[in-house]
C-alpha cells in the first residue's frame, strides 16, 4: 500500500501539472479480501488492491473532477487535463468556496485522534479466513444446518490534499463476519464488524445464528396487523438509516427533507437522542469530510426534538443567506460534506444513539411483552412516502412470536409499511446501544428497541 | 494485452492451477448532472486493472490488481492460486466447468455517435435547457437532470485458448421534477425514474428520448399530483406501463431465475429463490400470455444485457425462461450448468469491473410483446375499471422473491374504457406467481421498450451491473392495491 509521503509526492506532481487557480486531490484505496461461503463450502474467494486519485480543479468558480488509478507521469498529466478541460466549460457556480486552508479545516485542539489501524487485522491471510470458515461450518454441521456468509478483512486509506496547504490522512483496518444458518424452512443470521479482528467472535455469532434457525423451524403464520415489536439492533439500524439523508442542510434548501419546517419541533419520543460522532469508541471511519474538514460531533435529535442538521461549508453559506435561516437552528460547517462537485451536499454517517437512563435487555423486553414479535433483521427497505418517512420492507432470518413474556417459536415473515416518525414516537424501551451493522444502511451505534403498534401489512409464504 | 495475460496464465499454471482466466479492463465514465439551474456533478473517471480467476485443488481463487507490470501481474496470479488453495480447505467436491469452445473474437457495441465525442458544452447546454423547462412550471421546487456515458474495453484470455476483445458503450439520461407543498413531496421522472433510460448504445439514444419535449408535461404532472385523489385501496385490475413492468420483471422473474441464487450461493446477502429445481418445467409461472426470454444477443436490442461474450468467454445466447406461462429456464454459468442438466452455460457471467468476480447476472430479461396488435389506448378502451400505474417510485420484495410491493409516481383511474381522474401514491402488492398468472392482456411490439436498469446490486463484496428489460404495457386482474397505506 502506498504511504502518506508517496501520496504527498503525487500531489506535488499533480499540482505542478495544473494551471488551475486551485487544486484538490482525494486519494482512496487499499487492500481488501473476502472469503465467501455457501452450502457449507467456500465458493468464492477474492482479493484486490487499488489506489485511486481524484483531482478537482477550479478556475474561479468553475470546477470539475477527474479520476484515475494510474500514477505514471502520463496518466497524471491526462487526469489533470481531463479535470481542467471539464472545469473550463462549466458554468460558474456562485456557491463554490475556495478550498479550505488547514486552520479552517482543523478540529478543536483537544479533538480525539483514535487510531483504527490494527496490524493483526491487516495481516489476516486467506488461510486464516478459511480456518475461520471451517469452524463456522463445524457449527452448522453440528446443528444439521446449511451455512452461508462472508469473512472479510482489509486495510483502507483516505486522504485529502489541496493547494491551500491542507493535507489530511486516515488509515483503517476492517474485519467483518456475516453468517446465515438455514434449515429446510427457517433461517437465522448474525453479523459483526470492527477495525480490530479481536473484537469479533465468529463462533459465538455462528452459534447465535444457528440457534435462531433451530428455534424458528416450522414457522407458524399469524395474521398481519399492528404488533408490539422488539427489534434487535441490526434491525433498528436497517430501518432508521433511511432518514439520515434528510439531516442535511442541502436537503432542507432543496425541500426534499422530511425535516423541512420541523427543526426545533418534537418529532419523536423524548427517549430518542441521536448524535453524529465519528470519535465515539464504537464508531469507525474517516474523521474528515470530502473537503478535508474535521467531522464535528453534532446533536441531531435531543429528547425527541430535531436539534440541527449537518452542513458542508458551501451549504452553510447558502443557508445563512436563505429564507430558512431563522428556522433551522445553528448554521455552521460541521465537516460532513461530500466531495465536490455534488448535488447532495452532506449527510451524517457516524450515527450514535444516546443511552437511556433505564436500559432494558432484549430478554427484559421480551419478558414484559404480552403479545409481540421479535425481529432479527429487516430487508429490502424502500421509501414509500417521503415526508412521513413511510417505509416498506420485510422481516428476515429469525422472526419470532412472543406471547405472555416468552418466545413461542418462529413465524412467517412479514411485510411492513410504517412511518419512521410513528415508530420513533412509540419506543417503549431500549437497550444499551452497541456497534451494529446490517445490509440496508451503514454501521451505527444503536440499541435494541421495543416499539408498539408497528404496522405489518402482509405475510409472505415462509 | 496478451502479454499481460500470458504472464498471469503462466504463473497460475506453474503454481498448479488446472484452469485460469484473465480479464484486463479499461473503463472510462463521464457523469454530468444539474440541479435547480446549476451543474451538480461534473466528473470524468478512468479505471484500469486486471484480475486472475483460477481453479486450483478443485476450488476457486480470484485476485485483482491495478498494476499491469510483469512483477505485479505474476504476484496477482500467484495470490489467486494461494487463495484457491485456501478455498480448497473447505470444499466438498471439485469445481466442474461445462465445456465451452474457446473463442477468438472482437466486438464493439453498435453505435452511431461516440458519446465521449460529443462536447461537454453540448451536454450541459441540453441539461440546463431541460432544467429551465421543468422549473418554468410554477410549483416545481427541485429539478434534477443527468447524463452518463461509459466505455468498457475488456480483454478476456483463458488457459483454454480463448482470446476475446470487447468494447461496450453505454449511454444513460433522465430527469426528475419534485413539487413540495403542504408537507407533501410529489415527483415525476422521465423517461424513467432513478437515473432515466440506459442502453448499450451511442449518443443517438439521447436524441431518441425526446427529453426536452417531455419536460413541461412531466413538471405539470408533478404539481398536479398534489390535487389528485389518493389511490384507493382494494382489489383492482391494474395496467402497468412499460417501464414499471420492466422493473416488475427484474424483481420477480429476473432475480429468482439466477441459478446461483437458487443453489444457495447468495443466501447470506441477496437471498435465495422460490424457484427450486423441481419447479423447472412444472411450475405455471404465469398465464398463457407470459413469454419471457433472457437474451443477450444483439438482435434482441441495445440493452444493458447485450454483449458478444460473457465474462468467462461464453457466447451470448437466448434462453427461454417462461414459455406460454410455464417455467422453462434459469440463468446459468459454466460452473452451474450441469446442476440443471445443461451441457453448456447460458452465458450470463458478468462482473462490474476488473476488481470484481464475475457472477450470474440477468442479461436482457424481457417479456415478449403480445402477438395480436394492441396499443395502450386500445387496452385502456377494452378495460371496464382499472388503475393505470406509471413510472416506478418504490420497490421491495422478500428474500425468496415471493411477496413484493411496488409504488409508482402516478396513476389514473380507468372507467368504461376511458382514462379519468389522476391518482397519487399508487401502490400494489402480491405474490409473484399469483400476480403473473393474472396477466390477461399485453400490448404488441409497437408499445415494447427495452429499458435499462444500470445499478442492479448483488454479490459480496457488492457490485452493480446493468440489466435490460423489454416490456409492453399489460393488464393484470384482481390485484391488491394500496395496502402500503392501510392502517397508516
């Protein structure tokens, strides 16, 4: 993998090749490998290495970007030329700001710098992953189940350099295990990831997934309707993830956010407090945005009240001049912008739900439920109505009936149609938030939740 | 690029691979978009790399690198063999590939105008004209437009002697108009939602789409939806327009017929399929009028699933998927063909890029048009009471591909053969085979369009692929409508 010094040299070469007023370069890439298994065998096994340089040039307020993964002199000359040729024919963008300088982009002096690079994770080999899979298959065989899943590892980097002297760099390792266990008529699932492989326990995940498959065998069908639901954290993550595109200043300006006219109002239950906090110990990711600006910790929702949204630099500028400026709370660049040019502005991507004073475990939530459904994960979630954030999707891989405070066995999966506003206004209990990952949204720190009156509209055939 | 491939193939052979193939790929893309009178995205990207796919000790290994120097290529091939040997630690039987005569061929997407040869100024000028036309309609609060061009040059060389050089060109364009009022957001898109229409074609597609000519109507409809009645709930006959039917095919036919999914290979992510092997040639998938093919050949049209050879060197073919309602075929690969008694792969293996493993992907999975002449207007005229639904807005289906729910941007109630009131927030749901068996009329060839879905997601690590879906408008009887809003 190329180093910071090597990329700094590449940036210098690019800068010398450019006649633009300003130059900004993004570097991304790394090494990644994934061992995939199904039907109790490894059926796909891949590895890749790539380094990408993305060059943005600006002539006054005309800007454009060109990208390549070649670093020889001719390729760098070509990518600069592509960016400049594209930039010169753009229309001027009155909202484009000069690239940030190091002072503007830096965080507070006491900002935490958490290393998320672990040598042991970077050193994981195909043989180690295969051995991990072999043990997972052993769990499946013992329970007479079929297993499918992935075991992946990688080391990634991201950097931003610009002609105002800014240079930001981040490296991170990642390891992930996702396991599905299947019987003839049931399934269970677990998934976890971390920058540090030592935080993962694949065998425990395999046992939990296997037990879910065993316990949901021969599922009954119960009618669609409104139920009290207990969502495991991954299920919470998958559904709430659909609202975070809207916590964006640009989304408010474009009038496509469900928070339009609602900032400062109580939209959810008073037990809901949500932060964006890349430095949280259970979070991971790049501590700066697409322009290299430090990602700040931002309170998005406080005790159910929508507190504020996040801003890229230019969006903040525009918002201060807009008709909404007095109704959107604090307006300032928060370090959440996408790389320029883009039309979406910014979004929070390091979500942390605040713990409640009286957390309950999932077992406690089950024990307090007269009749309800325990959901392991959700699937194929899509937005049906944007302003009430009505979403549809399915339950999957471990859906249980709860009666009289006990799990009674598996049930056929449901389709839901429910508003996120309604859901988060009806949370009766939450667990301590944990780092969680799913498939429908990005990783978050979220609790399990007990929600009343959740709307299942249809049942499927399994 | 043969020398690059030979370095890799030699290394793989020396290290004990029984099979190896190499893909060297150079991709270029251009993305332009506008939003509310300003250019939103203006970018040019290129990506070059190679990968080696091997079978060693009876198991698969795959490695990819952006470096094309000899040392890097040989190291990548060695890595692929190492990975294959690791795979072999957890296997039950050796990989078996269906035979395929190695091809030596060159092919380029037929096109009239190279999209990269059209000036960016011309592109942006068109997008801004469309934007202006959309925003000239009072009530439009957000207008978005996009133009996208891709060119992929691929060399495929295998240890069996295949040597195939293909160049694929893709063009895509579309726009959306949003109207926000009274805490409600309505949207209309053209020619299709979520990025527009995409085909493997040159810039001539842009001229065919009549983008500017339709902008005002689309914007007016977005605003008018605020005054429209909510789509009623209940059981109705519905007519789906061509683009919505294309997506219906994608989700409820195209995905369940992927043989790797059927065989459990996607269980952890995208799911499995209700089309277990016993259903081949026994399941009544749809009514007698339902005929679906998976056709990658040029004669099917310039779809996103059109090519000369797939990414393991198998020639493009046409497979009958549903024949007069009977389920008759899967999408297969060299590895999976024998599992359904086929001597040859159906030629559907494709990968997004040089750094992704090829997988079974839909090609052009299309419903054939009705044989009897029937226009959309004639179909409407022959319908007593139904809801006509147009342009997808939301889509969701379970992980075996049974229960689905779709929402469209706009609907119209049809009464006594005439289109009457506009309806907002239409949605419908059902079970796949029950739905397809309720099809009782489909328009003919003149109403058939080959739509492109540019971003079908599958696999781990995930990758996207363009797929084509041809469809004419069709009528379905007794469908559950509006349950998305039941109880809300």
